[in-house]
């Protein structure tokens, strides 16, 4: 009896435990709830694609329904980036929320496209000469400018690769044709036809050459010009690239005697100009003729150091860059003469204005503006023009009629005459200074003259002068015409 009573108790205890276990398990297995298998709040998705999402479901052990989240936050599905968002899952009135991160990613490789025609490349460096290769990316668009090329001479293949902004890389290679039959292109400095007077000096302005494969290549010059012998000469420039393609350009140089060219036209001597130059007020106008030259940059450095503005009466010589610098640093870029060839420019009024137009074209090409400020070669009082009788008087009036203003000078530094010393140039200038306005004539083609400018400025500044550049309404400064 005791024995069976004990059995009953054991049975009851076991029964209760089993009953508890079963009801516990059935609650666990059958009660519906949100279940997250892998979801840790971080979702990566390809921009612009639908979101695939299988990581959260609602249900019990026997059936669980996938629930897509609503993503709440400030994110842009079209823009690659990392966004902080909130994932909200809702199912039949039940809600589950989780803060997390949304990575919008681009994992598509770019596409490289070759045009239909054969690709021709430079044999030395693989630079594409014909045909074209482009790259585009579904996210970045056209990324042709990110293409890199690598030409393998031994296999005659061009290896091409490109990466998009997310680092997806695409490689391709193509069989190419490697040959270069295009010669360098030669550009001569200055004019292709030049006339010079017998006995003057001919210095060739040279040329440069660019090749499609080699870049800049050397130009060899054959210069037969004999400036002491009349005739028509051809200066020949040749350039060769590394595949023996040769090009050649010629410049014609005519050497003539002054007797055959200086005009001898005569003009009315009525209304000779009388000397008038100056004013009151302790002002110095530094003016420089005949440049630009190799000394002009140094001069510009000095002017810049003292913030002094000056006036440059330029010629057809020298570098465009120096003229551009003169202009950009606030100086007056004015007209002297393209050729500075007295016989040529004073042969006739037409010849003078043809030369003036030419130098003004240069000024306009470099600065974007034409100038109406002029200085006559030799000054308006020159007599080098005397073969054309009274031409200076006629030109002075005609210039004014045409809207130009011309300036002579009232202090000559002497640098065009006998003076070749910097000290003497300095003294010639400062010894003439008084209480008026002074237009100082110097030549930036003369190094010893340029070297005096620093001291001239120091003297002027410490003695109460101001430095100004000439403008079209500065004071009158005319010499008397002598022809
Ligand atoms: Zn001059």
C-alpha cells in the first residue's frame, strides 16, 4: 500500500511537470512574435534597387511571415552613402522598431567601350591617335577621363582600365595598330616674311615644333641671311620626330638698300608743331622704349617692389608674356613701332600707319585692348625721316586726327646716345629734375639703363615726386617738329 501510494505521488509529480513543460513549450512555439534571424540594424543595398529583405518575420515556430521594414530617416536611395535610419516593422497591428544604418552602395563595374574603327597608337608611348575608347558607369556616368592606358609593345596590345568612384574596377585590352606617320608641326616666331634694310642686323626669332607623339621636338635652323647683301633669303626650319617624319617651314627675309625703299614722298610743312612739354606738380613719368627685351622682367620686378607704374612703348620684338605681365601689373602698354625701321616707316604716311596698326594688333592680341598712346621712333623732332619731306609734321597732325595721343620726352637718360654707364644714366635723369612734370626717356632694351631705375625711383620718392604712368589725358609732351 505504502509502495503504491508512493508511486501515485511520483506519477502526479511527473504529470504536473510534463503538463507544465507541455504548456510552456506550446506557449513558446505557438505564440506569434517578431523574430530577427540575421538582422543587426545594418542594411546594404545597391542604390536605386528594390530592397530585398528576409531577416525579420512575424509568427511562431511553425509559420513565420517575412515583414519588410519601413525605413524612416533622411536618406537618398540614389546617392551612395551611409545613412542613420530607423527600421519599423509592422504586422497586423504589431510593431517592432530598430535603430540602424543604411549603406547605399554601388557595386557595379564600369563599362569600357571602343569605337568601331581600329585604334591607332603612337609606337613609343601608346597615345591614341585614331579611334577612341570611352568608359561609363551606371552611377558616375561618363568616366572616360579616368581611363588609364598601358601599351605593350611586344604584344601590340593596349591595356585599358578604369575604376569608378566606389572603386569598382574594369579592365579590357585591345589589339592596336602602332604607327606614326604625322610629322611635327612647326610654328615660327614672328612673321613669315620680313624685310630688313641692308646693313642692319638680322636676328632670327626662331621657331618651335610640336609632334603628335613626341610632344615638343627640336627645330634646326638653316639661316643663310646676309644682311649686307641685297636679296631674298629663305630661312629654313626643320623638325623630325622619333619615327623620322620630317617637316619644314620657311621664312622669307628680304634685304634691301635704303635707297630703293625710303619713300621720298613729300608732305605739306604747314602747321609745324611747336615744343610743348611739362606742367607743374613734381610728377615723374618713367617711359621705356624698344622693348620688351631680356631686361624687361627685371625692370618689372623693380617697379613692383616700389609699386611704381610706368609706360612701355613696345615693338614687335620680345616675348608676349612680358607684355602681358606689363599689362597685368598695371603699366601702360603703348605703341612705338613694329619694325622700328626708320627707312620703312617714314617712307610714307601709309607705311607709317601700316606699321602702327601692326604693333597695335600685337597689343590687342595680348592685352585685349587697342592703345591710342604713341611714341614716334626717334621722337616727333627726328630728322631721320627727312627723305620724306615734312612727314613728321604731317604725321603729328594725322595721328591726332585719328584719335591718337603721342608723347615725346623732356628728360633724356642718354641711354640711346653715348651713355653706356648706369651711373651716367642715373645722373642724366636726376640732375634734370625740378618742380615740374617730367617724361623720362629710357630704353628697356638696354641693361645698363634698366639698372639705374632702382636708384632713380629711390631718389624720386625721397625728394617728394610721385610716379605716374602716361594715359591718353596726361599732359601734353610734344617736341617741335623739325621735318
Ligand atoms: Zn625706339
